[in-house]
C-alpha cells in the first residue's frame, strides 16, 4: 500500500511538472528580455525594489546599463473621499494607483530608425519603442474609523502595497505578452 502511494505521488508530480504548470506570477522572460535597465524610478524606493525583485524572479538581468530600457513615466497614488458620516467626517476612502511605463531599445543601426523614434539630447542616444507608453490602474476602497486611526493607517499602507504589487504583476504580464508577440511576428516573416 505504501509503494502505491509513493508511486501515485511520484506520477502526479511528474504530470504536473510536465504539463508546464507554473505558480501564478512566475514567468520566464529571459528568452525575450535577457537584460534591462530601469529608468524613471529610484532603485531604493518601494517601487524600485519591488520591480527589481519581480524582474529578477522572471529571470531578467537588471543592469545599470543596457540597450533595453524600461522607462517608468508615472507612479502616483491618490486618495479621495467616497462618503461622509452625519458629522461631515470622511468614513470611506478610495485609493487609486497609476503606473505608466514604456519599453525602449537603443538603436544600433541607422537603418532601424522608424516613426517611433525618440532622441535623447543629453546622451546623443537614439531609441525606438518596443512597447509604447501603457497605463496600469489599480483601485481599492476602505472604511475609515476615527477611533482606529493607527490601524486604518496601517490598512491604507497595506492597500497601497497591494496595488503596487498588482500593477507590477500586470506590467510583467504585459511585457511578456508584447515581447513574445513581437518575437513571433519576426519569426513568421
């Protein structure tokens, strides 16, 4: 009976591994994006650290210099009142998070210059858009209680972190989809 259980466990794990099962959020981008430079965000900020961690988990080398540049153009959190109590104090808030990014590549050959060309005057470097600017929006709501100010501040911080993590996962999925689609177009031509 014990041998049957061990055999069943071995076969089931073999089938799960062989079918290509991956945990949610884990992607391998190394075939389409071997290295990248992150621009527009401080690498020691929360977003910078989370983005670095997500890209390295996706098997992308994050370097200080690379021909491929992930440009973070917007990283904003806003808060607005959704409802008031009878005394006119806020008792429900909506948190909004917006992350905008583009993916660019340095032009190595003048014949590659196209309509989507950007020119960086400071460094005299030419870039083409691999992925045009895209926006990611996340939204969360929470109830506020004036008697629990510290707990609610902690809840707001956790919600902000959750929105940032969700946006980064979405960014990774968009990179994966767009670059794999681009790669398949080049292979079919």
